[in-house]
C-alpha cells in the first residue's frame, strides 16, 4: 500500500528471469531474459501495488509466437525476481526535493 499524500512513489520494476526457464527456441536469450516497463509509473497515494511473478510472462520464439516461461516446479518463486532498487522510488516526500529522496 502506498503512503498518504504528500509522499509520492513511482515504480519501474525490472524483472529478471532464470535462464533455464526460458523456452528452448527463444530468439534472443539475453534480450528476453528480463522485462521492464521502460518508464517510471507514478503510483497514486493510498493505493495497492501488486506484481505477480513469474506466471504472467512469456518470451517470443524464433517463429514469432509467444511461449510462457517454464516455471520451476519445486520452487516457482525462483523462476523470476525483481532487480533490487527498481520496485519503488520516492518521487516526493512533502518538502524534500526528488533528487534528495531517491531510493538506491
């Protein structure tokens, strides 16, 4: 849950996939080995942020079709993970400027 105003948060999550979970016929394993929105998204005050890993992700195969990740049966939580420092960023904390409030 995001905090009340005047604290504003943003998110630009970078999700890294376990290489062994990518389909064998993926065209570019390095490029398809992670996912990002590509931009920072401002999160409204008093709202919920939910990221579901890894079941919503797929990879483009050599023939152009999309194939889901093969999650690890015994430990599905190890199939994908958030790269540290990418999930939440402080944009504004009342009177504190954005440059002073960035979360590493």
